[in-house]
C-alpha cells in the first residue's frame, strides 16, 4: 500500500512543479533583440576591461568596437517588425495543462502496470538471511549457516546442520565437504562416520569410494553392529565385485533385523539384485511352491493380493521410496497403468522436497513410458 | 519497495520527457511564454527522477538484492563495496541508465545556467534534448529494463566481469558517457537553430562551453581507458586502434574541430553553417559509438543477431536522429545568414585548416573502423584493419595539423602575417632542433624519424609558451608588467596554451614509446634474471594469495641497477570466483625516463615462468599530456566571459495587447 502512496507523491510533485509556469498570465520576458544586445553589451564591457588592462592594442580595440557596434546595429534593425514578446493567452495553456495532468500519470501508470511487479518485496541479501527462519526460507537459512561458519569455522554443530541441508537441495558435493569438516573437528561417533561415508557415496553418485569405505570401516570399528555402516560396507564389497561375500554380509544384516525394521526393504532389494531368484522378495518358499502349481489366473490373483498388501502398507507409511517404485513396477506388470501413475504421483507427493527421490521417480516414469509430472 | 520505486521513477521520467519534448516545442511555435518556460522545471524534474531511479538501482546493488535480475546477473555478495557500486554501470542495462541520467543532467544544466538564452531558443534546445532522452528511455524500458525482477530470488549473484574490477575502469565509463552525452547539448543547440532559422549571438556564445565540457570529459575518459588498457591487459601497449577505442576517438576528433570552429562563430560571426554541421556530426558519432559498443556489433557482426531487439532499437534511434538532423540541415541551412569575410591566411583560415584536417582524420578512422564491419555484413569475409592502416592514413593527416598548431594562435583575425608569426616562433624552432640533435645522439641508430618526432613535440610545447610570452610581452616590458599582464590573461588564452602544450607533451610520449621501447620475452626460473634498459630484473619466485573474491599466484621480481637494489615488483595472475576467469596484474616501476613493466605469464613445463618485460620510455607523457589538455579545458570553461548577464526584463514599451 505504501508503495502506491510513494508513487502518488512522486507524481503529484512532478505535476505541481512542471505545470507551475503554465499559470503564468503575464509575459515578463524580454524581446529577442534584447538578448542579442545583452551579449554584445557584455562583449563591449569585456573589450573595455581588456583595453584597460593593456591586453589589447588601441588599434585592435578600436576595430573590435566598430565590429561590435555594427552587429548591435544589425541586431537592432533585424527584428523590429517581429512582436517583442510572446502571447500569454490562457486558452491553449488550459488544454495543455489538462492533457499533462491526465497524460503524465497515465503514461507512467500504464507502463508500470504492464512492466512493474508491485507484489514483490525487496530482498536485500543480509535482510533475507536474517529473516530466513521467520520466512521459512530454506535457501536463506543455508546462507545464514554459511555466513555463521565463515566466521566460526570451528563450529561442529554448524557443519552438522549444513550438511543435511545441502543434501536436501541436492548439493551433494557440498554436503560431503561439510561432513568432512564436522568429522575433522570432532571426535566422531559411529553415526557421524557413517553419515560422512553416506555423504561421500551420494556425492559420488552411489559409488562407495575408498574414502567412504574407510569411513564405514571406522564406524564399524567403534560399533560393529551399526546397521547402516554394515549395509554400506556390504555395498562396497559388492561394488568391488565380490558378490558372494556381499551377499553373505547382506544376509547377515537381514537375519539380525527386526521384522518391522524399515530398512529391511533396502537390504532385500540388494539381495534381490545379486540373486535374481529372489526377485519377488515377498514370496516365501512355500508361496513359491504353491504358485508353481497354480494356473496363470490364480497366480496373477496371488500377485495382485500381495501388491495390494504392499499398497496398504505404503498408505500407512509413505516414507518408503523403494516400496512405491516396486508398487508402480508391479502395477505395470499387472497392466494397471492408472494405478501405476497414481502410485508414482503419491510417491512424488511424499518426497516432494527430496531432489534425489524425485529424480528416481522421474526415471521410473520414463522407464515405464508414463507421462511426466510437473512436480519432478 | 526500493526496486519498484526506482522502476516507477524511471517510467515517470519517460512521461516527463515526452512532456518536455512536446509542450515547449509547441509553445515556442505559437510563442506562448508559459509553455516555453515549462521546459525548465521539466528538465530539472526529469533529472531528479532519473537520479532517484539511479540511486535506487545503486542501493539494490549495494544491498545485493538478487530479486532484481540485473543485480543477480552482474553482482556478487563477496565483491568489495566499490565494485558493487561500479557494478551498477558495469553492465548493459545500468550503463544505459547512466547514459540517460547524464543526458538529463546536461538538460538540467542547460536549464539552470542559460538565463541569458532567448526563451524560444532555450525551449527548443530543451525540447530537442528531451526527445533524445525520450527515445533512449523507451529503449531502456522496453529492451533493457534494469528493474526486471526474479521470483523467487536467488541467494547469490553471478558476479561482475573480473576484468572490470579495477579502479580506472570503474570510473572510465561515467567520464566517457559525460563526454558522449555532453555533445548532445551542441546537437540540441544546432537543431534548435535550424528550427528557428537563425543563429543568435547567444547561440554562438553557448555552443562552445558545452562542447568544451564534453570534450574535456571525453579526453579524461579516453585517457583513463588507455591507462587501464596499459596496466591491466598486460600487453604493454597503450592504444590498439581497437574499434571500441575508435568509437570514442571519433567524436573526440570532431568535438575538437567543433570547439575551434565555434570560436570563429563567436568572434567573427562566420562559419555558422559549418559549425552546425559539425555539432550534428559530433553527436551522431557519439550515437554511432554507443551503438557499436552496446549492440554487440563489434565483437562480431553475427553477435548482432543474437540480441537483434537491442541492436535494431538503437539502430532505429540512430537513423531517426542522424537522418532527421541531416535532413533538417539540408532543408534549413541555406536559409541561415552567413557573415564575416576573411583572407586565407588569418586566424579564421588557420581554424578552417584545423577543422578540415581534424574531420579528415576522423573520416580515416571511421573508414578503418566500419569498413571491416560492412564487409563482414555483406560478404561475411572477415578482415582486420590494424595499426598499419591507421599509421598510413591517420598519421599523414594529423602530422601537418600538429606542425601548424603553434602558428595558428599567432595569426591575427581577418588578415594574418604568416612570416611575422614564423619569426616569433624562432625560439621554438631552435629548441626543437636542439632536442632533435640530443635525441639523435642519445639513441643513435634508432629509427631516423624519431628525433624529428621529438622535435615536433618540442616545437608544439615551446610554441604554446611563445604565444603566451608574446601576449604578456615577456622580456620586452619589465617583468612586473609582464606579471600583471599574465594575471589579467583571460582563462580562454590560458586554456588554449595548456591544451596545445598538452598535445605537444603527448606527442613526445607517443614518439618515445613507439620508437624506443625495449621488450624482452623469456622463461625465468626462480633466481634467474634478465637484463633490460640498464636494469637487472631477477625473478624471486611465486607465492599463492587469496583475495576477497579471487585467488592469485604472485610473482616477485627484484629490480637492481649495477648491483644496487631499486625496488621489488610483483605481478599477479588472478583467477576470479565464481567465473574462474583469469586476469593479470602488471608490475610497474616508474623511473623518470619511463616505465619498467613486468608481466608474469604462464608456467613453463620446466618449472619456470614466461616473463615479459618492457621498458616504455617517457610513456607517462601520454597521460600527462591528456591531463594538461583537460586542465586547459577546465581553465577555459571558467573564463569570465561565460558569465554573461541576462538582459534586463523590460515591461514591454509597446502598447499592451488589447484584451
């Protein structure tokens, strides 16, 4: 609102100032001739000064004076017929005044409504960073922590806040760098080592680099039962090509995992990738046996039942990306394209702040030939 | 709110510019005093609004408000404050805003300082001035709006081109623009005179100071640009006949011609039509310069196609103003009265020669700059016109002019005595000959033309002093008489002496660096050294350095003469964040005989560094000359003659119009 008050004041000031001379009724301006004569008189005075100071010879001064005199005479004679001053009639002034009164604001305001963005506030950087928490401005908060850390680079807590923030907006390299600082500045716990390792893996696009592996090994040294560290260690072993050993490690983790643990999925999936037989992880041996004897229709029925079970579980707890992707996959196999789209849409909704997850959902769409969604 | 206020002020200024163009012009046509007078507050208001707009943009840059597209694209929060501010005009949009701001400033100055202009002329001058403003404001608003917003706002900006992060370049554009745009006043005066069909005495008196001011700013701007190119680009040269440089040099040459021909108009009431043409040409060349630099035509004709909107827009403005002005000239100039006869050998004659040679030299530069562009546009064949062309064309035209400079002021008006003038210059001739011999002995075996070049410079410097000595009758009258005459000397005479002397000083510098520069390019490992102009330059080694927004390798060099250490020079290779663009910082040591110039180049595979070292004799004379010239212009501007009083306001003695 105050913006429009400023605009109004500016416009009013401009109009008042600019239109003022139009109110002038009477001419008080000298004629054209007078201006020429004033200049010549000035030049004469200057000549006189120069002559008095001895800057110009008597003869030269005389000649110059004659020349100026001739010009003055010419100027005097030149315009005797012309009117000496202009008209001061009010009629055209009124029209001009009215036109300007409407025209100037109209031009400025029309242009502003087309080009301006009165809805946008200023966003000076300092201010933005200071108000980041208030405005729930995630990028601003990151900058705030960055600024804090630039001054206090020894603040472990700061680095620990910054790293997951970077990760959330997909800046994985910076996340890994922040974690490295945190590790270097503190006495790392197994969890910290693991998080550092995971950040390195994300920065390397899923590859467990040797640095990352070292981090996981350090975590396991401190706590050999740290599940996540175990998982990544197994992944490292797998990526090095020793699938047998990797499989053994994954199975060992799974064995110890409680039935309700959320991470079972991730491990089962890894096992499935190594062991193609275990592709339908939800099928137990007995189910497999019975499925073998079933007709195609019955088998589809059983699969559908299992898929519905998965869908039900995801409806209760949606924070399972792998689950959603598997569900969409199964729906496509069953030929239920609409439900596959719905599953991916729900997944995108659940993970709307996670750039990495959105990318995978998008990949799944491309893989199944489904239309893309604007969210990803 | 600040961003939007700046934007609105800009748009309001556009509306005022249209008003200032239309109403006073109509008022002058129907001789309506009020409408004519309204040009003055409109000009002031237009300037204030653009000031506000510019201040807002500056504030946005200072506070790093990246919700403004222009700030985001050209600034960075880690930049030092001075470059945040200079970043305002370090980009296309901001520099165009500065352009119109200075245009409005000149309009406001004309409004404020020309109480003695006839009201009709004043109204028309301000109207024409405002038509230029309106056209450029339209261009700014539609195709290069500096207040466009980004939503949501990014948290960090892209940064200013690091090559522009330099003090000389930070202030080079404002001066250059003040020069370019200052010529718009002479242009507006010329167009107003053509519309009126008459040239008043006041007209003649007022064109010159405005041209002089513009010329002074151009001189400073060009000198700054050349000084920057000298120490920042690291090529050791000071002028490259680069099209961007030529774009500023051409208006400078024509403005130089204009301020000389304006003297003839003022003193002798002659050369009026020619002066009006020069005024039109001078500003037209400024517009061409702006077009060349701003449209991207210069980088390549094809870059023009990348952003055709802007290029075509400026081209259209160019066509309207230059074409319109020349058409008006062809139509109206024959109606102007000419006056003032003079013999060929006279002060007027000398000034005509000056004008012809200056415009001819400008034509040579113009062809050399635009021919390659035209050729590329028509046949897409790329040629480059370099120093050899300019040395062969510009040189022979400008040399006779330089030789004639000391003679002109000694000729009298109407009918001059050439032999008498030459006789009075015997001291200058003698000293020139002596210096030529000294140069020949000192640098025996150098280019044979160089001593003659030095002689030319000395001839000009001493010639300028001889003229002044003559005016104060030095050695012919007692010293105290001469002293009092010196004190009473008008500013204009002083200014002329300084300007001509400055050209002479510059000529000496140019000749010296062109003929006697020494250059060594070699690879140095730490503690190795090179010999240069009697000094030993030893490479000490390099160390890393972190600046506010760059990282650098700093090479250190010891300079010694005969085992005595003189100084330590540093030369840097900087890499700027976030663009990773490299720049060089030159190590310079100024001896009284010239500059020692050391540049550390790229690393060699053997662990050494390529090092380029130059000795540039008397190179300071080039910029010293430019400073003296602009100082001369300032002195001349403060001449008391320009403080002409306004005519006494007469209550019209004629019978009052019946109402």
